C-alpha cells in the first residue's frame, strides 16, 4: 500500500525522457471523456505529430453527463458540441483528420466488465492492429471516476488482445486526497518532456470551452474545470506509468 501523496511524489520524480522513450510503432490513446486526451496526453500528441507519427485517439464516452440539466444543450446537442471541441483541440495539437474515433458510450455507462467490456476491447484491439499501433495509453486505474476506471480496465483487455505495451496517464488521480491509501507501491514509469509543446497543449485544453469557460449557463450545477485543475496539466512534462499486468520489455 502507498499513500496518494507518496505515489504522486514518486510520479513527479520519474526520469524525464524524450519521445524516443516510446517503442517503435504508432501510439493509441484511450480517453474516457472528450478533453482527457488533451489534459493527460496533449503534449505527447503534439510531439508524436511533429515526429510524423500521429497517434489514434479513442474517446470512450460522449461527455453528455457534464451538464445534464441544460435545456439549451440537451444530450444530442452537447454530444455534438463535445465532439467538435475534441476535433478542434486535436487540430491544435497537429493531429490530421481521421485519427479520432468516438465510441459513443453514454457518460457514466462505459462498459466495465463482462461481455460488454470484452466486445469493446475486441473492437479497439482490431483497430489497433489495423493502424499498426504498438502502444496503448489509458487512464491510471486509481483515477477517482467511474468512467476512468472503466477505461483502465478496458485498456488492459484491449492491450492483452492486441499484444500492445500499455501505459497509464493520471488525470483525476492528481487530485486524490493525500492520505488516500492505494494498493500500488511499485510505481514505475517516466515523464515525457513537453516543454516545447506547452503552447499547443494550452490551446487544446482551452478548445474544450464547454468544460471551463461558462459556455453553458443554464445548468448551474454542471461541471466546470477550475483554473487550478487546468494548471496541473500545463507543466513541462507528462506522466506515464508502466502497467505490470501487461507483459512487455522494459523501457530503455
């Protein structure tokens, strides 16, 4: 067991590496919601695109749970808005068209076990193989959000089926109360240097205006990213964690 404060300190002490820390082959990213791709991996996406290796992004849910009581943005309209924001964000990162797949599960209803999870994993693993992706990135299993935990479980199965390396990135895990106990005391991984991609990542995060800018004003209880939360992701590096369940050679 490890306290969240100690786990986060260990992550922030991971060695800093450049893009060539990733193994050869294309990268795929599983984002639980529209915006997680920019928060957790925006710098990586920008750097991969600059290296001529644009990744493929799978967005698991439709994001419509962020403002469930908005009459101006009912679910179908909010879904279209959040997809448009994601495409705008990834364009800021240099991602070419056709590299984002919206899986379309309703917010809070991502498959988390049984046959639904197996079917989703089979779909993703086939697309990984078709795109030649050898590394899959997904949320950290201890992110305190049901859709993030579902995405982590889905990624483990998809990586097993597709024989991919699996790495995790923290999003909500960065906000865990310090004294939270986690069943993980052997954290290993690295931080990717993204200092030269920060401006692109900043633009990508801020393309998700429905989530931070008060764009949707008729649901006072709707979700809004606080500036302090956004600041967690506008650092000079991004954290990537090795997943021991997936057998793969160590990073060099």
